[in-house]
């Protein structure tokens, strides 16, 4: 059977991502939190949209991802799903909705799938969330793992610096990646780890590995859309490439709109009834 390119597939599925890894076709992934942006990203052909708990930062203005609730994640996910025809929509399980309680993890995942119409969930951690992953998968809900820098554990780490630079932590991460594959996760996000380690993980496991600050030898990349489009000015890590500067562009456009109102240039005769 011939390998099918993602370009020939209308609806992206977890199986599509497996085929893309096998054929060495890189996977594109971006965050989305609302209908309008999701529709644009989907029309642009992005294969995976992540309804990230980063909505806590970029949409609500919180310092960390911790405050966002399950209800809020479902609201954002529902908005995204309504704007998508092709992309695979994955939703972060927010802090407090799965840690240390596999039954709650299952219930949270079922709520996301039933109430939003999303296609999969993502959660942070390795061996410490093993039971949660097993229980979620037992209900037929696809799970993506997340290793390396795990923002929900920021108060444990105390910093957002690169993870797994030391041999012991690197070995643990590699073992956790293998464990996630064995448990049945369909993919893994690796955040802010050495590129050499990320490459080793991607070659070790057969499931797709998506990087953010993890070099270019993984199977795909993810960025926060607001960062990539330059909608904020505060966040500028090494791994971020800004493709636009929408903060200033929108500010300039709004300023022009305000000036046109003040000068009675807007609306003109062609813009009224």
C-alpha cells in the first residue's frame, strides 16, 4: 500500500500523523483558541490545532497556565472545532483536571470530547501520569503526551529554563517517551530540551514527536499562534520565529480609524445609507 500524503487527506487523523512520520513529511501545529483564528489556520493547511492551556496567558492575561479551568478549555475548544474542516484538534487537559486522580482524568477527557467535539487530549508528564493515560485510553480517547518543560509544573521547577540538560534527567525523559508510546499515546510534544536529545527521542519512538524549542530533527513543530504572528511583544525566546508584527500593525490601523473618526472622514458618503 502506498504512503498517503497529508495533502491528499481531507480530515487529518492520528493515523495521518503516523503516516507523515513514516514518510518523513514534517507536521505543522499551531495553537488556536477561537473560531476565527481556527478557520484561518485550517484554511492555511495546518495539520494540527492545539487548544492549549496557554489560553490562560494569551487570552486571559494570567502569568501562568494554572488558572484556566476545564469549563474554559471546553469553551475555547468548542469555538475552535466549529471553525475547522480538516485539522486534527487536540485539547490540553488543564491543571487540576487529571493529576493524581485517574478517574477525574477520564471524566475530564470525556467532557472535552463530548462537549467540544475535539479529537484528542494532551497532558503533561511521564511515568507519574501512567494510570491517568491508561484510564483515558481505555475509553477510546486519543492521548498526546508532553515532556521536557511542562508549564503546569512551573512552581515545582521554579523557572522556564531548558530541561534535561543533565544526563540523569535526559535519561528519564527518554525512558518516559518510550513509556508513553508503550501506553498507547499517538504522539508526544517535547518542549524546550536540547536538540540532540529531542532527535534521539524522535528516532527511538515510532509515534510522531512535535517540538517547541527542541531543534529540527523531530517530526514537526508547534508554536503559540499569538507569538508567531507578533500579537505580543513580551515573549521572545530563542526558539520563536515571528512571521508578522501584528501588534504594531493592528495598533496603527486602530490609530488610523480613530483619526478618521475625529476628522469626520469616516464614514464618508459611500459608507452611509
